[in-house]
C-alpha cells in the first residue's frame, strides 16, 4: 500500500482540458480502493497509464508493439490482418466532419452472435463506454458520436466479438488521431497515395506461374495481404522472387503500408484514385469479360469484387488511420461509363465517405475533410477548423469523354459547392483532385501526333498565362490546330478562385511523377502551389517523359527535374508552414533504368521535398 501511494505521489498528472481535475481523479482512488485500482484489467491499466507522463518515443513504442504484434498474429493465422474466416475485410474507421464512424463487413452467411466496441477516452481514461450488437451480419456502418462526447485528440477503441462456435476474439486497442488534434500540439500529417494501378499486375498468364493460385489472388486483391504483407510482417527486408515478380505494384503498396504503420503516425490517409477500381481495359487480361460486352449482372459482380478488394488491400491501415478516396478516371465512375451506377453503389457500401450531412455530395464523390478543430465557444459561434481539405470529382460530370481540354468540367452543382466551401474560414486550405480540369490537347500517351480522339487532362495547366504560352508552343511546333481557348478552360476559373480565397496547395495525381510548382500569389499574401503526388507503381512511363509537352511542364527525367516511382507523398503541416516530402515506397528493381529514384535509397527515405 505504501509503495503504491509513493508511486502516485511521484508522478504528476498530465494537463487535462476537461472538468475532470487532478484533485477529482485522486478523490476516486479511495472509492476504488488502491488494491482494486492496481489490479485492473489490461484495458483499464492502459487507460490508467495515460494519466502519467511518458515520452512520445515510449508511447509510440507501446502503440507500435501492440499493433504490429496483432497484425503479425492475424496474418500468420488467417493470411490477412483480420480474421478472414469471419470478415470480408478489416474494420474501417473514418471521420465525417468531426463525427467518427466504424464500418464492418462480415462474410456472406456468417452471423456473429455478438460484437462489442469498447472505448477508453484518451483524455479521461476512466470514462469508458461500450457499444454492443447481436446477430451481426453483412456490411454496416456504426456511428460512434455518442461515445465521443469528450472530443479527445485520440479515439481509443477495440473490437470484442464472439465467433459462431462461441469463442471470444478481440483486437488490440486502436489509437486513432481525431480532427481535434491541433497544430499547437505538433505537426498534422497526411499520407497520400496516387495511381497505384494495381490491376496493371496483369501481364502474365496462369500457365506462366509456378503457383497458379496467384492468378486469382491478384484479381480480388488478396495477394497484397496473403503474399506480401504476410511476409513483410515477419521479415521487413523481404523482396519478391519467382512468381511474385509479376506482382510488383502490389508489393510496393504492401511495403509502403507496412512502413507507414511502423514509422509515420499520420492523422489521415488520402488515395488520389486509379487504385483498384474500374480499369475496364485490363479486364480480359485478368480473365474477366470484355467491359463493353459484359451483362449488367457481370458488371455488378465484377465491380463489387474490385471495391471489396480495395477494402481488403488497405485493411491493415483502415482500422488505425482514417482513409479517404478521390475518384480517378480508372475508378469506374466516369460520367460516360457503363460501370458508374455499380461502381458508386459498391463504393458507398464498402468505402463510405462523408456525404450531404457532412457538407458534401449525397453521392459521396466530393466532400470536405476538416482537421484541427476546436470546441465551440457557444452553439452560435463555432470556431473554424485549422485545416480544410476539399475533395473534388474530376470525371463524374462529363457525360461524354472530353474531346478537347475545354470540355473538362466539374458540373455546376460541384462548382457552386466549391465556391461556398472556400468562403468558410480555415488556417490552411488544400484541394485534392485526380487531375486538372483542362490540360494538354493530347491522349493518354502525351504525344502531339496522336489521333486526338480525346483529351486526357494531363499537365500543370492552371493559369491563363500557361494556356497562352501553350498556344504559342503549339503554333511554333506545327500543331496550331490543337490550340485551346483559355476562356473555356474551367481550371483557370478555379485557380483564380483559389488565389482569391487563399488556397495553399492543389494536390493531384494522374501523371505518375512527383513535381511541385508555384502557381501564384494569393490575395492573403501566401503562395499557391500545385503538387503532382507521384505513384507507388513499379514501372515508370519512359515513353511519356520524352514527349515535348511532358518536358515543357515537368522537365527532364534524366536530370532528375522530377521524380518517378515508386513513391508516396507525405504532407506535414505546422503552424509556420507546409512540407511536402516524396518518399520511396519500395525496391523497384524492375523499374530501372526508367525510374530515376536512387538505387541506394530505402523505403521511407525522402527523395525530394518542397517547403512552403
């Protein structure tokens, strides 16, 4: 007893913002009894520990050890970072506005007798609450707002469930950073993946494989977990060999995920599109029907598989880090695509995103992410968030594939939404979009001498001056018939709006390289930057890089004036500014010499950076 009292006396309580003071807490000790206070269950002791000072390094080590051990155990037992006998994918945590939601998907015809979500508030550790459900089955989303009333910076939860054979299984606690993390407490970090192009792991036949099962695992996304993540958790230095060399896009994603879980501690994750969605042009080489000839039943089943694959692939991240999606031109939701209704249906089922209730679209295809939120002074005077990220949909509102850059549009409804959102206050503002609403008058190959049957939205065409200079370049090159009308380029209007409202950066993908550029000076005196986010892909598109328009916008590949693959983007926001770090995502030994990332660089090494 004396030892226990001395222990309490020698440690000061952490500073707490709630009404639950140090004195109030100590008053509870006699009520609990010291013996019972120090013979609590594991989860209580974990919460109790939060009242005492620990270095960030120690806290990180505790968190990582618990989380990594669980992922390793699940991968070794089930081949995936979750119990794949019961669940189609791991649980997914996400914030819509400031309210947390938890999404779960049980396997078909599996009913869990009971499932509990147990919470420990990270700031008031003895204030615990639990949600219980019975006879759980299917895909469902659970609002957690009534268990989040203290608005902590860390949402701590775990799942406890009974299996159909009446065994109890539980996850470790997840420590999820919330929108109430503020810049005064340290940097806010966003991880960005773009253009993973996982269906590009396709250029082989079943007959080429020593293990033919890989052919099917690739299609449903299972190979990312069952082959690569499972090996990485037991050997972080593992590199693919044999059949696995055909699947390098998936390896880079798994490798980056594993590094992020061990090292990054981000606030949230954004995928800029072209991930594992539509990709109709790959279907036949994946052993699927031709996209144009498939029946509606086939379209529905195939898109369901692809959307579910996205949940599977990112399961190790999604339970710990809120994950958001931007729709790309290969995600099945283009306005001219037969896949659109099916792709949207299954995305909303398996990958729900903020919608109309959170200030976005009812289709959840464009929406805001807010972070660095503060408590209201009163119900009539909410404080603005420190960071606002506006997610745009670049392809939905083009009924036909654009023939010229002038045809790219976000639609009147989305444009009006964007204008209104930019009128709302925030310290930092970001725009996330798959590609620009304009660009070069070329097809996907970037060639001036291509057939010009569509415009693909490539390049850094953000301002009127850019397009006026582009027209002079086209005329001098003998392609004056490709000149564009700046008056009809929607991106120019958007850029002027961003400059007027004080947007800090436009972050986009699509062009598969990392490059940043100052676009102009905002009315508030800050600079507007555009950053192309790179790609985790394995093979760099050298045929693009030698084209005149690519060189004109991005520079020379061989002079490292931009960087290729495989990489991912880290956006670190501090009170004094923003850092953009492009980090290596994997050992792309098949990519060389196309990749210009240093051979000696390791996963997580910073390849290039912009600081604004």
